[in-house]
């Protein structure tokens, strides 16, 4: 994918789960006035959208942050392989856990806190 190219958009029906082989991808939401609010910048080896296991439309946008190589797996096929390969299942769970922890930190940093603590959290 070329820098800026969209992989999927909010409300899309996404049937594949994607992994970054090379490069970086961003997951972002658009503000009411159309500004990008980057939630994650994902790197090589990371799973992009394991959240689609719930069969709901995408709740976020994804595009290439830089030229990237991305591989897609059919959700059903990946679930089948995960049944047979516990190591892969653990990697998917760890990926989800990492994103949840980042969300917790981001949420914590949105509530009013002292400037020195906010600066330390960002650093």
C-alpha cells in the first residue's frame, strides 16, 4: 500500500483480518469537523483489526502511514487456524490486550489532570 492509501473505513463491512508485514499503518477516527484523530500507529508484525471477530462493521478508519505491505486473512480461516494453533491464538489475544491498555492510557490522559502529570504521561 502507498502512503495515505485507505485499507478500510469506518462502517465498512470488513471480512479480512490484516497484519502488517512491512511499514506502518494508522487507525484513526474523524472529528466532527473532519480532522484525523490518530488512535494508533501500528508497526511491522502487528495485527490491524482483530476486533472484527465480533462481525460488526468497522468502527475506525485505517490507512497507510508510510508505504507498507499488508497481508489479509479471511476471518473464518484465521479462526480455524487459531483453533489448531494455540501460539497464534495467544498472539491475537496479546495484540488485543496491548490495544486495550493503550486505550486505557489515552482515556486517562483525556480527563483533566495536572500539567506535569499529563506531560510525563505523554513522554
